[in-house]
């Protein structure tokens, strides 16, 4: 767009959103067609000139957030209103997690980044930001078998682009074929150094997986649906960074955790602040197990999930 077109778009957006002028009035005042005004307003939103946020009223969330923090020893919780569609729910949770990052990150911070749809949605929901010289480091390996949107390396890159920081990829699979091959991966100098930097992070951003046959780790080809069924029978209800836990937060899944190329539960417990994001309605048991691991410091979820978790606890 030319400078004149950018100025016109900004003027139209200011009149509509800041001065409550109707689209018809804007069209008349600026000698534009009504469709032209609508297109300019849409472009202003697409280009980040206009940032529309719908936030949950504290009257709905404050007591639940306090109850979660007290019950599970959290540093905090951020709850968003329940939505009718999963896409809208994920977007709201991702925006809340992004706002939390934007408020708290400082120049020089290192952020360890996990995988999954919820974590992958965070950079998409970030508004335009003042540059931060942060480094986003993949906390787990990835897989070429799934879309880039849920792979840690891609999420790191997109977060770095939004914040104006740097990204550091982990060039390894999420799961090795065996514990021995996992050791070979983590002994490689590049992998060892990347994981070493991830362990020194001030913040970690992770998702809470479930133990369903369509979970991210099954999609990534880490193991089969039949193996996931076996893990559920053994009590697994979810995972964080590929390490599975039961409803009481205890390790589950047999030797699966010995194959993960990434940070483990003890590594995450040493990170000062671990932000876990969960948006799916059916993940209450997974979230409850995750909170009982002692890994999570801040939970970002829906009000409905919070109520179900507290009821189940």
C-alpha cells in the first residue's frame, strides 16, 4: 500500500473504532463507497492496525483463578470465557497466553517452547509488539509427519518474529526409537547445547496433551494408536512435552519417557515459570493430572475446564 492508502486506512479505522462514526457516515464524510470502507476496516484488522480483544470479566474468573491457585499451589491462573467452537476457544486461550508473555518478558529472557495446537496458536494471536531481544528455544524435538503449526521449531520461529527476538531449533525427533538411540541424540553437541539453553529458560510455554488416539504425539508418528490405548489402560491421562502422567500426576506410560528428546519433568520444575495452555473442553482429567505433577506454575484455560477440574479434584 502507498503512504496515502495507509493514512486513509488508519483514518477510517480511527473514525469507526475510536469515534463511533458509522460506516455510512465515514463513506459520506470521506467520499468513499460503503464497500470500500468495509474493506479498509477489514484490512486494518488483518494488518494489525486494529487490535480487537474480548476479555473475560473478573466477576466470572477471579474466584475460580484463586481457587485453582490455592488448590494446586499455582503462581496464578488465567481463565477465559467458554466459546461455542473449538477454534474460537483455542484462539481466546492463545490470546490470553500471548498477553501474559507480552506483559512479562524482558530483554535477554529465554523461553523454552513446547509443541501442540494450543502453543502453536499463541503467535497467531499476538498483537504487534515492541521488540524484545528474547530467545525462544525448542524444548522438544519435532516431526516432519505433521503440519508445521504444532512443531516446536516452527512455533519458536513465529514467536521470535512476533517479538522481534531470536529462535533456536532442536534438530531431533520428539521421540527416539529406543532409550539408547535417545541417548545418542542428546549426546550430539548441537542437541545437547540447545537443551542446555532450554533448561536455563526463565519461562516455559507448554501445552497439555491428552491420551487420546488422535493426540499430537500420535499424529507426529511417535507411537501408534494401539500403543496409546495400552498407555490409557495403564492409567495415562495426558502429557507435557511428551512425558505422560496419570490422574494423580505420577509418571505413566512405562518406558515412553525414556525415549523423549526434550526437557523432562524435573527440568521443567527447575524453570521459574511454566505456563501451560489448554483449550479443549474434554481435557479436564488431563489438566488435573498435569496440575498434580507440580510442573505447572500458571494455567491458561477456559472457565468451564477450571470448574470441571475443581469438581474432579
